[in-house]
C-alpha cells in the first residue's frame, strides 16, 4: 500500500504579515536607515555645474510682457494699501 504525504499548508490568516507593514507607517522619511550624504566637494561641483547650465537663462532677463504685468500688478498693490 502506498501512502502519500501532503504538507499541511494553510493560507495566511487575515492579520498575518500586517504587523511588519504597519511598523513603518507614520514614521517620517528621515528615519530611514539608507541615507546618502554628499561631501562638500561633490556639492560644490554640482553647484558649479548647475550655475554653468543656468547662467544663460538668468542672463536672458524678463520678457517685456511679464515685466509689464509685474509693473501693473505692483501699481494695483500700491493703490490698494
């Protein structure tokens, strides 16, 4: 006679595994253990690269229609006070 062995496998219960998921809920992201920090030299280099990229944009100035809009809005603020 041959007997077959079957594993007694039960599906997880409704609350099984949920305690671990709730542990991190509500904690600010600053409590995460894998935090990456950049050294001062790296930060300085990134700053140099960003300034080089955006200098042309900054030097373009404000378009005339935007400058006019700001001027008109500033005039309204002065009259409202």
